[in-house]
C-alpha cells in the first residue's frame, strides 16, 4: 500500500497542521513556510497528484478548489487588496508534494513574473 501524502496525514490528524477550512471535497491548511503574510494551501481530500490528472471525472473538485480559494481570500481580507493563486505542476514548476494543492498568497505586493 502506498504511503498517504503529508497533506492527507494532516487532515487525518496523524501529523500536526493548522487546518483553516474543510468540507466534503477539500480542505485548507496554513503553509508551514509562508512566502507571504497569508499563505494557505487548498487541497482536495482525494489524492489527485497534479493538474495533469484533472479530467471530467474530478472537475467538480477542481471547481471547488477555486470557490474555496475565493471564500478564504475574503475571510483573510485579501479580496479587496488582491491575491495570487498558484498551482505548481511537475518538475519545472518545482512541485514538491505530489498531492494537488492551490497556493493562496496575499497580504503583500507580489512581483511578476514569478521566478
Ligand atoms: P509545492 O512546491 O507546490 O509542492 O508546494 C508545497 C508546499 O507545501 C510548500 O509551500 C511547503 O512549504 C508546504 N509544506 C510542506 N510541508 C508542509 C506541512 N507539513 N504543513 C504545511 N505546509 C507544508
């Protein structure tokens, strides 16, 4: 049996983590190494590995990731000032954890283009 991801272990209470939201499809935690004053990860409960694995069968989950990002942006007072959503997909993007997650970043001016 393959090992659960770090994120699954956090939502299952097997590892520490600051859970800020959960519903039937997704959950959100504070990033352990924040890159901005607000840095939250929004994660599907299902261990979808990356964007490459999104298709018709799970597009409702992808949609939920975005609607929850919008909800949390509002809750953390980023909706007026602005924020960035990032999904790293694969090696060249530097994806470290092979369990899909949307980074919600805000609370400071974010530079563009990203590195
Ligand atoms: P990525 O490079 O897109 O795969 O991003 C992985 C993110 O997970 C990084 O921003 C890490 O800081 C974050 N991270 C790694 N381990 C943990 C953890 N135990 N709790 C919260 N965030 C984590």
